[in-house]
């Protein structure tokens, strides 16, 4: 498309656009915080800035933003990129190479990497431009659904860690793709399913053609030798379809019988077998009706329906597998001689491990020396980094951001917090009782009724006209073979799941919608789910002029509260960016900071620290208490030893939370908050969104959350909504786990449903949609049963012929398809 | 009409050939990823330049 190249499309960030959208990040389109608005193209975070710089340096920027613009759905901002600055040294270990790097050709090798954060066409484009960025890379292919990049490279020129660093630089953190065995098995399964459909489809089409000749013959007459020829043709074509692709249903029915249960496969298998055996008998005997077309088309349609349903929720990635992948497999152990890279398994308690800046922590332990800040987002979904120093506990899977740490090992491998959480997730995912799906429950009674009616038919016709008894019973079994019944659920589910995916709610299991049928308890995590998960200025008392002085001092701090001030008072900052000079700003750790602004000493920080050296007016004490009671973080501002201003910070409740919760309650769900945060904070949030105090459970550890959920499961269905790895096990244990927008990827892996747009409204939408889907399933089942009733009546009275059966069956399936497409609910 | 005894097996043999080719394409992995190729269509061919 050269015309588009000739007139280069301006990347969002070029001057013309910047005037209009001054607040949108030039890379991802998110709102730019005021502190970062000074330079020309504004970026919302250092991550986006770094990615944009790499794109520019490689000359990829214009095309990338072009693809992004053309394919972006609506005005949803892209997920912000987050380069992690990890070294990925573990990817060069011989152990990793032996397991993951496979030879592609004589000179080239191939590796599969799991990429976090790929989600759109522009991501595909960027990942596949890797050969242009890195010499030695021959090719790069991204499978968006599975989030797996397959990179072909020359191992003599480039190392796997360099590939990973380059992809990370684009903003897609890399995880070694574990579970290659499971994935290969899934791939084989997919291919086998498609092969079966292709084979069954070809046979169904051809048998249908031959059968049309037979129908013609039935009306207009046909020479016996032609009729015999066509019948034998049908028989010879249908046998391979029945024994090949059709075996799926036979095996399913046998398996269900052996397990003592009933499954939709049973009535299908009975119908198929009756049609096959009866037809073969009549063909050999040269008399009576044959129903090969019905058998062949049934096999094809049912296989296609099941494949559609499976495909609708394909994106599931193995949760436990990803969790384990968060912690590296090797560590740098310090011993007498120096540093040695060893595998995690060889570490013992009290070993010393070095963690360089940019590396993830390999173990749980206590900081021995060094001070740094950690990115906990993988573990908790929390965005603000936490500072750590000697004596503090740190956990595997978190990321060391700023400086070298030496950590004394307390636990490694499976015993770490992440390892235990992974086991919990696995355990609960396994233990969850499968629900008996509506269609399968119906199948049990259906089989019983059909067999009884068949028996009655045989007996009745044996008395009336013995020659037709068996033929009529066979006809009954084949026309009641529940094609539409078998399609009813898969079609309704795949339409609902497809629509909700377009609306930003990804449903991973076919039975999820049915699990949501009965209302029960609904637990919400607080941070990041009910609230925005960001620290904001919520209350301010003090003279307006003071704001500028506060900003001047806070400009010297990288503390999240400083950013809170800057975000809230952007207007002041823009009006007089550097009007107020600040001298000798000194930070006092977590307590606060002080410095001279406009000739006066300014001290901003925690009440305790500020009051050490300042007098407070009478209002200050009660004001601080009131803020603490509401679960906020109070900050005092003192000028020359007198408290003159006060600010309160907190995590704001999402704008749509109250309305969404009201919708959930209206559906009959009992909504509660289950959070790891301090109980007072949880109570305060509960008050704001209207959750009664007895349903606000604060201070819950991940283990306590699981316990709560499993306990409530005794009383009915439980839905858990959360975003962090600390919620993962509870998400897996619940009847349905819902991961919200922006959550840790591992939590999304453990959830049955995850939401790709912010807010709680999608959760309420999901419940609406589940209701609509269930109504459609019921309608479909009723429609197909009605067709079966008509067919059965005709068969019992001996009035059915193959061509009537051939019309009834596709007609019933079409009705079900239209009914599924027309289902209600917001899309 | 006797020609049908020859034509039908011939037609079926042809259908069989296509089924075989389709199965081969499936097992070569051409249908493994059904989402990403659709997106590649929107990329401009800037590599060629």
C-alpha cells in the first residue's frame, strides 16, 4: 500500500495532534500525569517512553502507530507497555537451552517464548519485526491467541537472552513457555478435531448427493440396479464416517455408561448406531428404508458444533504453569569464593543470594544488605513499588528495581509463597466439582423416553404388521437422534461467549455461563477491583497559595504521594511550573521531606513526623483522626514550625462501582468485600459502595480468602472477583472466578472469566449475558424437543420416510442456529 | 445412464484427493492459528521497500 507510505500517518505525538490531545500518552493513549508533561511528546510512564524510544531508534515508529491507529477498537487505550529491565540471563543457561531451544534447520534454532501483554494487531506487527531489530534473527511469528512467539535465530550470532531483552524492550515481558508438552498435546487434539470435521464433512456432502438421487427415485421411480448402486454407495461412504469421526460419540457414550452417568453422547450414539445397522441390513437385504444421509450429516454437524464451542474459549492458559514461571530457575549464590550461578534446587536455608537490579527474586528470604525498591505487581497487582532494606522479608517472583540486594534464603522453589500459591491454585482448580450441564441432565430422561417409545413401537407393530416393526423402531431412533438437542448448548454458548469477548469479557469455559445461573455470594477484592488501585489526593485543607510551595518541594520526591499531589494539582503546576524555587530538599525516607521554599522552611510528611518539630492548630488532631477512620493516609504540611495545611490520600472507589453493585444485588447476589487490606479501610470502602459491615472482611491473607470461598461454597455458588496473584487461589476455588482489568497475568490465568476493560460494569454485564444465554439454551432445547416429538409421532405411526427425516433434521438444526443468533443481552 | 457406474467412483476419487490434501494442510499446521493471520492482512508491505 504505497499511497499510505507516501503520506506518512502521523504517530500520535506529532505536533498537530498534540495540540488537541495534550493529555494522551504518545505511545499508549493513556492520560499523562502532570509531572511528566514537560517534554514535547508526552508519555504516561517511563515504560511507554522507553518503548517509544526503541521504536524510533529502529525506524519502526511510524508504521507501528499506523497499524495501531487502524486496528484499535473504539477509543480504548492500549495496555500500557512495561519494559522490566530484566537481564533474562537464565535463558542462556544450558538447562534452559536443552529444554526449550530446538534446532530449526542446520544453522538455525527455534525457541518459543510466552509474551505478557500482547493483545492487538500492532503487537503482532511489532513482534514480527524482531528480525529487523536484532541481527541473527531469521524470523519471528506471534500466535496472538496463545501469546506465544516462535523465534527462529542463529545461535552463533544471537543468544536467547538478547531475544528476550529485545521483546521486553518493546514492552512485552517474556516468560519461558513452560508446559510445552501440554501445549503439544492440545495442538494435536485441535488438529485431530479439524481433521475429523473435514473428513465427516466431505462424506456428509457426498452421501447427501447420492441420497438426492434416491429421493428422486422414491417419487419418480428408478431402475432397481441404480437404486441398489446408490444405496451401496451410501453405505460404503457412511461406514468410514461412522467408524472414524463418529467414534467420538460412541466412545463418549460408552465412557458415560461406564462411569454410571448419562451424557448427550448417549442418545446420539444410539441414533447413529440404529441408522447405521438398520441401513446396512436393509441395503444388504435390498428392501426397506435407509437413513445414511441422516447419519453422515449428524456426525458432521455435531462435530462442527462442538468445535465451535471449544474455539470460543480457546484463550485459556494454564494458570499454575504461568505462576511457576514467574520465579527464575537459577540464583546467584554468594559463597567464600564469590558469586556462582546455581539452580534453585541446590539452595538451602541461610544461603546468601545476590539479586542484581533488574532481576526477579528467585527465593523467599530476608534482606541481608542493600536497599532497593521492589515491583510487587506480579504478586499483588499493586502498581506502586515498595522500598525494602536490611531485615525485611522479600518474596520470590517480585522484581528488584533499583539496586543490588543480598538476600538470606528462607525458602526456595515449591516452598516459596509463589510456589505455595501455585499449588493452591492447582489444587482448587482440580477439586472443583464439575456441574452437570443442563443438556446432559435432559439427555438422561430423553434416552429413557426414546427407548421406551421404541419398545412400545416394536410391540405394537409386531401385533399390527410384524414385517414393519423393526423398520419403524429404527426410523424412530434415527429421527429422534438429538442433532438439534446436541447443538443447542454449544451454539448458544459460543454466540454468547463471542459477543462478550467483543465487549471486553473473555470467558474461558463453556460451562461458566451455566454456573452463573443461580445467584449466590459474590466476593470482591478491594484494591484494583472495587477501587482504582492508585493513590490519589482525596481531601485538602489549607490556603491555595500553599499548593504551589508544596508542589515545588514534592518535585524532589519520587514517592507515590508526591505523584498524588502532582496529579491533583496539575493546573497550578502548569500555570507556574518553576515559579517557586526550592533549596535543599531532603527526603526522610517514608516519613516525608523538608526543604526551604520561598525562604520558609517547609515540612511535609506523616503527622507523627511533622508534629515532632511543629505546633499544630486545634483542628489538626481531629482532622487526622477522621481521615484515619476513613482508611485514608493523612499528610500534614508545616511552614516554619506551624501546621498550615493537611492532605489526605487514598485509593478512590471506581466511578461505576455503586451502580454495578446495585445491578448485582438486583440479580439476587449477596455482595461482600474480601480484601487483604486493613479492616478499617475495607469498612470505609464498604460504606461508600453500600456493602453492610458484616460482609466487609479485611485483613484476609490469600489462604484466608480461599478458606472463606470454600466455606461459602457449602451454601451455594460463590463468585470471586479479583486482580492479584493473592486472589488467584480464591479465583480458582470459587464457582466462577473473575479477573478484572489490569490484574496480574497469573490471576487472569486462574480466573474463569477475565475482563479487558476497566470498571465493574463488565462484571454486571457478564451476569446479564449469562442469563440471556441460559434463556437461549432453554429455548433451543424446547425447540429441538418439539421437532423430535413431531418426528417421533410420524415414526411411531409408520409415516416417516428417509426424505421426511432428511428435511426435519436440518430444519431443526437451522431453527436452533437462528434462535442462538437472536439471543438477547447487551453486546 | 450406465455411465454413472464409472462417473460416480471417479467423482468420489476426486473428492478423496481433496480430503487428503485438506488433512495434509491441517496436519502441517496451517490451521493451528486462526486469529493472527487475519491481522497480518492490515500490515503494509514496508519490508519490501
